[in-house]
C-alpha cells in the first residue's frame, strides 16, 4: 500500500472513532478509553464535583463568620466586664489608705498562701505590682475590706504602701480566698476534666458574697436558669444563699417578688395602717410576719432569688434598724453597697479617664501645630503673649471634662456656643 492509500485509511479510521465518541461519549468518572481513573488518596477533594466543593466552601465560610461573631461578642462582653470592675481602680495606688472600702475588686494570692498558709486579700494595684506573675484568684468585688498586701500575712513588704498595720482585724475571709467556691467546694476556673462545673455560671450571694452554682443551692424546679445567665430574668438582682437566710431569718418573710409584694400591699399592710402611729404594728416586718403567719423550717432554710430594688422594701423602723446593727448587715440600706452602683461608678470613672487622655492628645496636637507654624514663619522667640493666646485658642475647643459621660462633649468657644 502506498503512502497516499495509507494516509486515506488512517483518516477514515480517525473519522470513525470521532463519530463513535460523539454517539457514545465517555462517562465523567471514566477516561476517554473507558477505563476508571485512579483515586488521588492525598487529595480527597480531587473527585468531588465543582458544585459540591462550592457548597462545602459556602458552609465553611458561614460557620467561620458565625464563630467570628461569637468571638467578637465575647470580647466586647469581657471588655465591658473589665470596665465595670476596674474602671475606678488605679494601677499604681494601693487602696490601703482608704481603709475598709465600701466595695472594691479583690484578689487572693495562692502563690503567697502556699508559703505562709494565711488567707489574705489584695487590691487591684497590688495584684499588678506586688504579685505580678503569681497565681491569683479573682473574687470580683468584696465589701468593707482593707488591702492586706505587705502585712504580717506576707513574707514581703508592699511595694506601693509599706507602712501598714500588722493585721486588718475587720477583714472577713472565706473559702473563696483559697480559690474554692460554692457548696460543691470546687475551684474556679474549673479543672479541665470537670465538665459539670464548666457548664454552669455562678452567682454571688448579696449577703456573704460567696459564689454559688444556682442548681446547687436551689431545689429542683426553683432555679430560673439552666446552663447560663442568658435565661436570667432582667428583674432578678441576685441571690441570697440558704445559710445567710438562716442567719438573717427576717429575710425569709419578705416577698421579694413583685407579684407577692403587691399582694401583701393590698391585703397584709392594711392592718398595720389602721393601728396607732408608733405602735409595733407599724413595723413592716411585723406586718409581714402576721401576713405569712408561721413559716416552716424548710421555708426559712431555702435560698432566695431577689428582685431589682429589693433593698428598698426593707423596713426602716427603729426596731428593724437595731436588728440590722445586731446582725451586722447595715450595708443593706446603703445604695453604694449594690453591685449596680459599683459598676456604674466605675464606668463613669473610666469615661473620665478617656476624657483626660483625649484632652492631653488635643493639647499635644495643638502644641505641635503651633511650633511647626512658628518654624515655617521664621518668627522670633516665643513670648508670654504668644503662649496666652495659644492657650486661649486651645480652651475654646477642648473637650468638656469631669462630666462622667461616655460620649465626648465639645465646645466651640468659651461660652459653649
């Protein structure tokens, strides 16, 4: 066969093969010759369709964005908590000179406790300067506590305030200073293998200021939250543990829920209003005892949920005031003792700090512009009149200080216009 005939046969063969392929195309999971392609074990996505890969990527991105939103929200909540707790604290000033403060953030040092075996509490500034790098227990805030750092409970002196009394005799200590909390006596943060403790948040008792898992101090069915604070009603102010209710029995007679208090106001309080002024029946607590009659022992031994504003319901007659003093709980009548007041004050002080920083930056920028302008104009030495004139201009545009507000307020001139 000559070359022309051979070429013609070859072309005919190719044409037939092309026609057959068009009639019977190779399946997608096969090669052109009909054989099954090899699976790439190192790349599991190699044999996944483009549509499936796109769908999987979309799901992954959606999950990532959701997780990122959660992290951002968590970060913002942590920042707000830090401001509420530490906004009024100074980094380099020990609170010892302020005595037994109404309320302040407090820490205990486990590192020092292991050396001395003595329970002690230190203020925020001492935790940062005298106990930096130590194993610290954060107890949020405590009332009527004087900083122990550097006294006889420690082996070293306080770096911020050396001259301290040997002991602060009015300080009170509990297991929290050992890093142990609740009736379950477990540490916080919980240990890695303790799943139960890690799933439930704790609440602080308004009286003893210990921290408790709600499910550990309330009978089944009486705990309004499940696993976290998201289920906590906005009108609930906190808890009073059962040990404190037993110690302060008068609390068990108060209907701290709004509904039960309204019921007492309509029915139980009327009897007291009909008696002579100054009689024992004018005591709100006595009227409550008559309204509730006799509480059973198990009712007194229960922990309490208290509503926002519950302290305002407490009787302030002479007998009850003496009762509060005898039980050392006069703090219940002090608005400054509440956590809400403490946090609000700290937020305002933090805002004031921001205002101070803004004012300093404002002054620095004006000074920089002033000197740059003088240099560019090649004018003579700066005189007292120049400084006074510049100071006047700065005052006309500086931020208003000391308002205690989070938003900046600016004046256009000295008259505020």
